[in-house]
C-alpha cells in the first residue's frame, strides 16, 4: 500500500474523484439543514463541517452506498464508535501539541529525543487500538474494512514492531542512568580549577554519615587517594545548599569544565550537558531511530477525525430521537426503471419538526410519495398553513440526508440520487428592492432552471405568487411545461388551484412524462398534513374554513338576526 497517496476516506470510495455540485445558501436554509445541524451539535466548528459535507452533492450511487454503509456500521456499534472517538481524540492531541511531524533540531538534547520517542510510543498504541476496535466490532462497510486494512498495513509497512523494540531498548539504556562521577581539579590555593566528567553510573551514590563530612575528609591524610580509580568504599558527600553553586559549563579541550562562581543554580543545565556528553552514542542512536521512522506520520489518520465525528454526531442524534419514538431507516438505491429516475418514500416525515413534535408529545403525520415518469412533477395545493411547505421541505431532506449517508425519517426510502437540490422559496423583502418581488422571482427561477438537469430535484414554494393571480398563473403554467420538457423531478406547492386543474392540458404535450395534482387534505377546515393524489379541492378549503369560523353568508346573516 502506498501511504504517500490519499490513504482512505470515510466519505468517498477509492478511486472516486469528487465532482460535487454545491447547494446554495438559500437551498441550505430552505431545506432547514442549518437548523438541523444546530440540533445535532452545539459546536460551531462541527456545524460548519456537517453543512459542508451535506451541501456537496453528487448523483454517483457508489458514493451514496459507501457513506450509508459506513454510517450504518457506526450507528449499530455504539461501543466501537465511543472507543474510536477516545482514540482519535488522543491522536488529534498528539498532532496539535506533540512534536511528531515537526522539524527535528540537531541541537535537541537526549531528553527532547526521549520525549519524542514517548510520543511515538503513544501513537503506536493508538494505531493498535484503532485496529483492535475495528476488529472487535462486526463492521461490514467497505469504508471501515478499508480503514481496518489500512491501519494494519500502516503498522506493518512502517515496521512498528521494530520501532517498539528500539524504543524499549533505548529506554532501557537511558533509564539505567542513576548518577555521574565528577572530578574537581584544585589549584595551589585549593580553589576549583575545573571540573570534568569521569563516569556515568547505573546506581545511586548513598549519603554518608555526617561524621564523614568533606571537611573532615580533607583533613585526614589517609583518605586522600593517590589515583582516581573507583573504590567500593566511596561515599556520597552532598554540598550544603547555601554554599554549593554550579555555573554554566565551559567545554575545554573536549572535556566539560566549569569555572569558578555560583554553582547550584545551574545544576540542571550542567547535568543536561553532562548527560549528552556521556550519552553521545545513545543520542546518535536516538537520532537514527527518529530519522528511520520519519515516514511515520499521524496526518492521514487525523484527516479521518472530522469525517468520523460527522457520522458519530448524527448517530447520537438519531438515537436520541429514536428513543422518543421517531422512526428512521437506511436509504437504499433503486434500480433505474427503463430510464426513469425514481423515488419510493413510505411513511416519511419532516425531520426538522420531529424534535418539536416529540417534545410536545404530538402525533407525527407520515406520508407516502413516489417519483417516476408518470409522477415527475407534483403540483401541491391545499389550505394555508396546511403543511404544503413542510411536505416539500421533507422530501428535500430525504435526499440530502440519504446522500450524506445518514438514516432518513421514513419507514422505507428507495431512490436514485440527485446531482443537486434547487429551491425557490419566497425571498426576503430586502433582496427584492431593485427588481421588485416578481422580477426577483423570475430571475431566480431562470437561474435554477438553467442549472438543473434531469438528475436534479426542484422544490418550488409559492413561486410566482407575488403578483396578481392572472399574471402568476400565466408564468407558472409556462414554467411547469418547461420543467416537464427538461424532465426534472419537481414539487411545486402553490395556492393557484387552477394550475393543478389544468395539468391534463399540459400533459397532452408529453407522452413519457406527466405532472400530477397533489393535495394536502383538509377535514372540516382542520389541517391534517396528510397528502393524497387528487384533483385540487379549490374553493372547498375556503368553504370549510368559513363554516368553521361562522363567516358564510347564511351564518353571518343568521347571526345578525339573532
């Protein structure tokens, strides 16, 4: 395996070069993806990441399958995802605050090198833990199986087992350091003329009895040694803190010497130089080991952390909603039916409203809807605030979530991916000052119509409703005909019931594709949020509402005479 190339991704299958279309900011808002990501995570950085993933769309079915399989495994294996988060968090910490991957300074001392080896040891343990976590879980997704294979290959290709032995051997060498022997030269006035290293030892010196104080030693002729040979009876005589100072080392003729002056304050710095000098062979070995394993990098694994967190956060969110009685399913790819780009959604609902409904303990209204050639364009009519926008938005969320690999709010969802979702919802007043609202609507519609393809999804919400009915109807009728010509899957919710009545006339122009009237049913003027394929009920909506609030002619006149 060549680890210099992009090793692995949990979002795209191997060999796939991303060719995404990006949802517009308006589409993200119209679909409620920004709101949804706020519910999934409290962290702003994660929200930005999730929106970035969900807004990049492709109709490549392999990408959808790859992602949905990864998510399904992560969702089903809670213990595995929790352990992976813990491990990846540690790896992320090593990347951000450790020295691995940073420039190695030749002047680094033995302790710096040992610290780097400790980090490498931690990294190796993380790699092993990732492999074990994936091995212990019954993963089936191609992405996770490839991750498992990659981690195993990373371990063996970089000789991690040998690196572990080298680390252990080097630590065994340096951990034996327990004391150093220092020689002090004296001049004729018994002043310290220089200090040099004699040896480094694997045992501590032991403190002698106070009667063996240095002053006593130098007053006794028999304790002055004729040479520097080590004797077993040597004892350790520490300097008193108030009189013992050690200054910075001055190397003289290759020997570490220190001049006269304060000594104790610079003991750590002096000992650092002492240790490096005595362990020159070990330091060289440490540098060689680090150079040998310079290819060991945590970059590729840390690149997976954002992708993994994306799946985990959505898994946690869906688990929470499932605990409140919400239903979810894995989206499945539908086979293309004689050139048709189909969708079969059973029992779907709007995820944006799911949390609020669950908290209020209200019943979720589920609906069914299909896209195929005979149901290519839906003109959705119904009472104001009857749920037309909710249904339109819900269909868009099904595609966005499923293509992001996430379970969707439905009993079942079979579909062919879309290359992008285009929305045309009412614009804010401050965005229509120059052209007027109708002019702005026309310009936006022309742009998204031009950008869309037969692989797209088009969601229109009260489009061309800002002018008179006659003008709006004329433009809308031409727009629907153009959509049928292009073959774009579309939901057009509108209050213009005449447009739905006239679909039969529009359908005469086409043999292979059809537009269908879809209604949000009203029962006695009450909102039901239930949709059905049927002719528009038209004035019956107004009649039901008028009766509910007592404003029919008969009821008003009758009330006046009471």
